[in-house]
C-alpha cells in the first residue's frame, strides 16, 4: 500500500469507526476507591493496635515497626488476592518523568513442591531493582548497580487493572545502595518535612500552640490532545516524538475561539466517562473536564490533595489516560506542543500549604490573626520566587516545554509573581509605611477591609503570569503537560522552607526588641518587600517591554531555553539552598543536572533523526514525483499547443532542493560531539540542531501547500484535529 493510500485508508477508517457504546456506570458511592487499600480498608482488616500505628505513620510520617509491617503486609495480600491479584509491584518514579515498576508473584513453593502465597513485611517495605539501569547521573554504575525501593506508607497501595489482570501496586521511593535519591519522591517528602519545620517555627513565634503537621496540597490541571490512532499510525513523528515535526497550518485553527468550553464531541465524552470511572476506582478525585483552546485539546483537573499523594495520583492519571485512550482508538498526546501554530499543553500546579489546626495558610481568612499569618506566608513565597526564580525555571525545563514557554499562549520564561491589584496594594502600602498601628489590643490595621472582601477574587485573572495568586493558593502555570509535578512541588516547598526560616529569624529579632506581633509583622513584611518586591508584577507578561524591564531594571533572569535553565541546578546558591534545607545534596543535584541535560540532548537528537528520515524517505520523494508528473503534463500540453504557468513546479523544485540540502546540514550538525562540556552540547542542540530542524520544516510545509492533496502521504492537521 502506498503512503498516500495509507492516509486515505486512515480517513476512511476514522469516518466509518463504529460508535463506542457508553458503559453503564455505578453510583460514585459504590465505585469510589474500591481499588485502593486506604485507611478505611485498613481499619476493617487490622487490629486496633496495628491500625493505630499505621494511621500515626500516615499522618505524621513516623516509621512503622517490623512487627506491624508484617501484619499490614498480610492484610494487604489478603485484600489484593480477593481482587484477583497474583502479583505485586513496588511502583516508583525515577528521573525519567515516567513510572517504573517490577512485578513479583505472591507465589512460593514449600518443601513438598506445593504452591503457597507469601507477602511479608520485609517484602512490603523493601525491593531491589537495578539502580544502574535507570538515569542516575553516574550515582550507580554497572559494577555498582544496587538500588533499593522502599514502601511509602503515606501514599496508599492500589490495584492496577490491565489486560493481564490485577496487580497490587505499592508506592515507593527509589534510592542507591549508598543512600542517594534516584527518584522524584524522596526529595518531595524531604521538602515537605523542611517546610513543616520552618512553618512550625513561624507559627510558634506568632503565638500558635496547637500546631498539627503542615503539608503542601496540590491540584494539577492536566491538558492533553487526542488524535485517532489511524492517523497517528501514519505519522512517524507522532509515534516516536509525540509531536508533529512537519505539518502546514490548516485553513481553520483556533481563530474563532469556538473550541474552549465548547460541546465535547460524543466520542471524547465516552472516553472521558470510561477514564474517570477508572480514576474514581483508584481514589483520584477528578473534578472537572472540558474542551481546551485548540481543536482536539482537552483538560482534566482533580480536586486538591496532599502534595505527595497528588504527585503519585498525577503519574497514575497520565498512565490511565493513555491506556484508556488507546482502548477508545485514540493516541493521547501529552507533549507540550504537538501541533505548530496551535496552543500547546501545560499542567497548572495549584499549590498551597496548611494543616488541620491553622488551616490553609495561603488563605487570607476572616480574622486579623489569620491575616497576619497569611501576610507572612504569602510574603515568604514572594521572597522565594525572587531569590530562586531561575530554579523554578530549571525544574520545568525540557526540550518539549521550550516550544511552549514564551509564546503568546503560555507564561514567559521570566519568573514573577502576580498577586492581584488589591493584595499587591496591601503589600505596597506596607512597603511604603502607610500602615497604622493601634495600641488597642496590639492589633494592626493591615488593610483588612480590603483583604477580607476579596476572599476568592483578589483581582482580575492574569493568564500571562507564570506564578499567580488565585485567592487561596498559587498557580504555577509554566509546568509542562508531560512533566511530573514532583520537581516543581519540591522546589516550591524548599524555597518556602528557606524563606520561612528567614521570616522566623527576622520575627524573632523584632520580638526580642520588644515589638508586638503585629508591629513585628509590619517590620518584617516591609523589609521583605523592599528586598524582594521586584518579583511582583501584575502587567502583561507577554510584552517585550516587560521582558526588557524585568532584566534591566529588576534584575530578574530570562532563561528562554532549557539549555540556559538546566545549569541552574549546579549554581552555588541553589546547591546551598537544597543542602541547607536537607532536601538534596550537591551530589544528588549534580546527578539531576546530568540526567536532565542528557534527556534534553537526546530528545532533540531523536527529533532531528526523524526530520532527516521523514524528509528524505517520505516528503522529498513525494515532491520529486509530483514535480516530475507536473513537468510531464506541461510537456504534453505544449506538444498540442497548450501552455500552463510553470511557477508551481519551480516552487516545488526549489523547496525540495532546499529541504534536501538543509537535512544534509542537519545531519552534519547532529554528528558533532566535540564539546567542552554538557552545557556546550545543550547549547549546540538548542541553537544549531533545532534551528536547522525548523528550517527544514518550513520547506516541507511549503511543499505540503503545493503538492497534490491526493498524493500527499502524511495525515494533515485538518484531518487529525477535526475528524473525530
């Protein structure tokens, strides 16, 4: 079958696809968390003593003793086998942005050769995968490969259903034999602990006595595209890189703003229902879904959860989403920019901190006392973004996210904080010393009439800000759709821990000097804004004026490419931050820099090889053959005295030749390996390699616009985006 026949056949298959019937759904009360071994199921299965110990571990993070672990393991095995599971797996999150798992059977044989089942506390607590087979930044070698997985009891085990049946999945951390973190979960847990310690110190200084453990919470908004599998199968670029490396823009894209919040196509609705049914069984609180801005683009957003559980659930959500999409004949695209000229996909990370006694500390609240805490914690976030904005850029760095950041559809690469007009005004008044102190009761007028009135809408919604306050949380909008949220959450918690330590030091100094708490808060916040207020910006983040002023007047850094952002991991102030808070060592940070840099280089190299292959074996031959057919037609026409304008064949020939010469240059650029260091290699990939790829694309897309539609081999944007 010729290439153009493959495209035609794909269109036919999509148009004639039988309708997928909507499965009958059960009431939420009957499906919610049925596949999760949560505290409710533990309470039913364990003795009161064992359950009390487990609950304490889950709530406070205290270690579980081996005897109790044996009891939990036995109960977990009984529950899992009652669901049909014969295997279990420690599931962990290496530095690849995806999930890893190693399956082991419950089965063992006794001395008589009979099969029995076994699952002990030691098997629950520890596994041993090969640490050298995962990206590790030279922390593990083939001759020193031992790595360990260890059960994280604060994130519940669950049953994963596939075509092969049921498997008990145990959320775990992953570390080297020498104790270094090889995963994304360990730093996240450490960052929560560091934030808890610093926040507790501030709250104690503010007179709080009953302080429950503090945690970060997160509700990530996941954007994605759906493309029919028949189209995807005819697009090597989609299959291997997750995005279209070629493709002329369709006549209609998103100009009419008619897709955002529009009626969801019926076939997509059926997929969403099946997908969300699985999420509910896994205890993932899917809250909203809707069409996004670009055709073929959608979003799902769960309700907020504890940051550690939210990170696990987010990885699980992406896995389930891709698998369910395949069941419905779709390829789910999580790439940040699968289609040029259309909005890309992000993952807005809604982040807040709090506990069960003081509540959400990023909520202004309804009392003056709560507002004092809020002003300190919100101010600490401002300080963190100002001091460590480049780190926030680094943790969302990837080859794919570079396509999205900085375009007029996504936040810029300059990290600033949007507070809304009212809250920004309060902080500016404090900075300017316009706040009056009342001697009655020692309370301070902090502009509370303003704060109390804007409970959930402190200002207009600024979609151009990468980091925006939205009433009771901050929304980190620069995170890429394919990325794990663990890295961004770890950075946010760590910078907050550091800033709260600074706040506590300043508070302590002012209180020791005899100031009341409200007076001390005013002094500390005033100093904080004088030092770090340059991070606050409420204007148009897309404007070139802001980009210039941010750098030249405010001293903020603009890191438009990951090649510029990733080296931030190795900068002295970042190393000092992570070591001071106990979240990551210098060795662990350097390992992440090496791993993420290698992933960046490899991602671009894979795409470049695809560009070369598709240009030479698909696009150029098609253009050449069509140009020859046109030339033959012109020649025959001339013989009978009919003349045609030959401009088209000349344009095709010119673009085809330029395409071929460009991919030859690209091949040479890709073959270069004599670089001084990793940073130089990344810069070469970002500038030379990627620039040549874009140039090659421009010629190929020009050919698509000239070559007969009947012979063009690759499914076009109009087909992939509009035929469902």
